[in-house]
C-alpha cells in the first residue's frame, strides 16, 4: 500500500542521518520541512521533501493521497514508561491526598501500589486486557505510537506472570509498538514485610527464570526508594535480570535522593526515570554513561512533588526523555500532549526540547530509536497529522486539548475524518 501525505504545513523531526538520541544543546534543534510531502509504502517511510521539489517517486501509482494543508505532521510519540495494565482505580486516595495525606502515608496504611496489587490479583486476564485496551486506544488517539508497559502490580509469581502475559497479548491486539518490563520489585508485598530478603530471592530465583523462559520481558525495573528497595538491592536485582536477558531500568530519586541513578549507571540501565531529587553527583554520573534520564512530569504534577532538574540536565549536556508514567496512583493520564505542556510550562523546556524528549529520546529509552522517534527514510511509518494549527509550538501551548486528527501506525490510517 502506498500513501502520500501532501501540502504538509510543517513536517516535524526529519532526519537524513538517523541519530540514536539528542543531547544538551542539540535538543533545541528540531529539523523541519515547510510545505512538505511524506511518502509511505507498506509500513515504512520511503521519502519526504518539499512540495516545490516533488517530482514524484518513479512509478508511484495507485496511491492513497491525504491533503494536509495547514496541518502539521509529527512522528508518533514514544512513551517509554507506563503502568497501563491495572485493575480498578484510586480516586479515593486522590481525595485522601487532597485532604492532606502524603503518597508515603497512604502506602504505609496498605494503600498505593499494594492497593492496586490486591485489585490486580483478583482480576482475570480478560478484564485486564479489556481495560488496558481502552487506555491504549485513548493514548493512540492522542498521538502515541510506541509504549513501554510494566508489570509490578502482581507482586506474586502468579500475578506478575499474569500481567506480563497480558502485555504480550496486547501486542497482538493493537497496532502500537509495545515493550514489556518486569517490575516485580515495585514494592515489598505485605506477606514479606518482615522478610524482604525472601521476596528478593523469589524475584531472582523463581520469577526471573520463568519470565525469561517465556520471553515475557525486555526490561527489568526496580523502585529504588526508602521503604521499597535500597541501592544495593537495586544493583543485585538488576544484575540478576541482566543474566536473564533483561535490560535494566530504574525508578530513581522520585521521593528522596536514594541512590537509584547511581545504581542504574552502575548496571548500565537504558534509562533512569522520575529524578525529582537528582543532584550534581547524579548529573556527573549520568554524563559518563549511556543511560537516558527520563522525566515523568505527570507524576510530579499529580503528587505535587518538587520538579526534576530537567533544565539543569540539558544545560549540562545530557539528553532528557519524557514519558507519561500512566498509572492509577501517581499519573492517571497517558496524554503525551499534556506532558509536552508540562515540560514547557513547568520545566522551562522549549517546544523543540520537549518534542525531542517525547520522540527520539524516549524511543532511545526503549531501544527503538533505530526504527521510531523521527521521520527518516526506512523508519516505521508511525506519524500523526494534527488539526489545522499555526505551528508545532501550538501543541504544548494548547494544554489540555487534543489536536491530533489522524493517526497513521505501521503505514495504516487508524483514525481520521
Ligand atoms: O512511577 N513510583 C513508583 N511507581 C509508580 C507509582 C505506582 C502507583 O502509585 O501505583 C510511579 O510513580
Ligand atoms: Fe512508574
């Protein structure tokens, strides 16, 4: 199938030489073509250029043509951190926090992650698939084309495997590109409260071999935080995960400066995520690594946390990625357009930096930047066409709106008018 999008007002994030990520000052640049065309064949991008220079691609007949006059075309967002498979919701805890309880206090009473784990253990695979698909369809309509999904609300061998099998099934039920992460070390389940060692042994000796045997996870993640897992435990768990073929990721420095970034750098994590309490030591360590610092502005916003030093990290020459953290407790939204607005308004990132963070850098954070995250010949044809808007900066500016009109994933039009 051949698809030509013509008269594009601005074709955003184009590359001739594909990069794996963009760092520091480079993040301020966003290569664009004005008054452009984009050609797609089957599931790949096969060409792009200026309308003035359009000579056609030889023997291009029988094509579907979309006119994108006054509209912007962007590569689909990559959302490299979500917990989109879950049961129930936690708006009662939201009200508790409005009334003054902290996220930590709610967890200490058996709420938070433990609340979601109880609900998940009771849910069937079918129920989990149905509710996750609704959320996936929602983020797809909001411009996301690739998403990482974590386990971590199971917290038993059976329930963690159930979550990961659900994630595997979702891959065949949606055109979104999905990567799976094992997050058994999301919290210590109540029954192991007084014997965390035993739970860590269970993660390493029972869960990991089963997950590896069924090839259920690309990554392994740990919530490195006071009352959850220490830096040393994080290193131990992720070192074991690597032996089972899973690449490390870390929930790091969200509620305190607790060693998550240093643990991640030590084990060669592909990303360290959250970063509210990152300091100079962590920035220096990240500069010597290939690890992608990833901010999750939805969670910092929803929990009223201090903001991660995104501006400082970029100014220090680091790359920064942004993801939604879509989950029922700390970020019940996967809307990457809103994440862009938060990046700009709260973190003083420019629209160019925010778009780089949400496309090529978040693609890097899930090993997808060779195929996703930019408009480049040979890459996956995952793009969206906006409504009629004056410029790409209008997307973060219009916070709360969904300006995505037509979604194209794997070369197929998913929705449109
Ligand atoms: O990324 N911080 C740990 N994990 C999630 C929150 C999970 C939850 O509250 O259900 C996060 O914010
Ligand atoms: Fe998370």
